[in-house]
C-alpha cells in the first residue's frame, strides 16, 4: 500500500510530519519540535510511533525526541556528523545510507549548510523527501554553520531528485518567501502561479506544503542560481552559481 503522511503545526511556525506504512504499521516522525503535537497527531491517526528521523540538531527540531522516545520506545535516527549534539540517538546515518521503515526504504542525503551535519531523507518508491531546514517552498534555510558554496551544493542535490518527488520542509515560511522571490524574479510565471496557489491555500487555512521538486525548481530563486536570467537580475552575469546563490541569500537575510 502507498505511504501515508500526516502534517501538523508545531511551535510558532514549525511543521511536524508523520510518515506511515499501512502494511507494517511502522510510523516515523520526521523531527520532533515538541512532544505534545506529535502525541496529538498519533492520537488522531491511531498510528503507533516506531521511529524518529532527525534532520539536524536545532532545538526546534529535537526538543520532543526525549519525551517521545521514553513513552513510545521508538528508534531515534540522527545525522552522523552532528549526532554528538542530539540526545537519545540510537542510530546515526549519513550520505548514501539506507534505512528501513516497515516496507519502505529511505535514502539519506547529506545536505549541509544550515548546519554542518544536516541530512535529508528520501523515500524513492513513495516519492517523498523530508528536507528539514535545507529547502523551503520558494526559499531555503539560513546558512548558519556552513557557507554558501556548501548550501548551494546541497540544494543542487535536492533539485536533482525526480520532478514528481513531494518534499516536506521544517517551516511554514512560504508566504514570506514568495514576497521576497518576487523582488528577484518579478516576471517568473511559475512563481506567479505558485503565489496564486498559495494565496488560495492560505485563505482556506490550509498548509502550503508538500510541494513537488519539479514545480519548485521553476519558481524558487534559491534553486535557480545557475539560471542566466537570474544572474542578470542580481547583477552577477558570468559569476559562479554559488556566488549568485550567496547574493540572493544575503538579500533575503536583509529582506
Ligand atoms: Zn534549523
């Protein structure tokens, strides 16, 4: 049977998400911003928590891990390169590792930049990716621990996933991201279409994710730093893509 997901808000603007395999009953929480909304989501779905898949060490992605593990005795999987900064870890993973969730196989992709050990989880058969704070819809995470070159390389890896991959990110920032993206590419038709879609979703009090990689790479300026039009728009014709990316990221930081 197909994978099921359940998306819910946590903290101020974090997302929590559950990934469920109906055949085996296995259920993973991708990150655990806080325990209570995850417990409420489990109640609502009737699913039993078997795994927590952590994308990076920030407290707004890990604060719920301890209490959830104590209650559900679930397995905690975390990025190898920053596992020392995350409590209650059972298994560490990195680039190219696979992990099993019931009948699903997930692949680990190193996506450093926001933090140095940040990872993303990709489930090819289910066409789902969980990208934490690396890629947001029409945006990307702040480059806190890494550098722009590293972050651009990570975004390229996510952009390279199949177009029909649906991705789940760590925060609901889409609306603000669209307002910024329009200052970079005011004439991007895919961006205008996404803006109209998001306005509808927001008016209906619905979440703006998941989005697909295919739609995203046409509209998200942070995935388009190697596009000549975009380089021209920020006055960096002929510059390496990572420098164009760095300029867009810097402008967003000041936006
Ligand atoms: Zn973070």
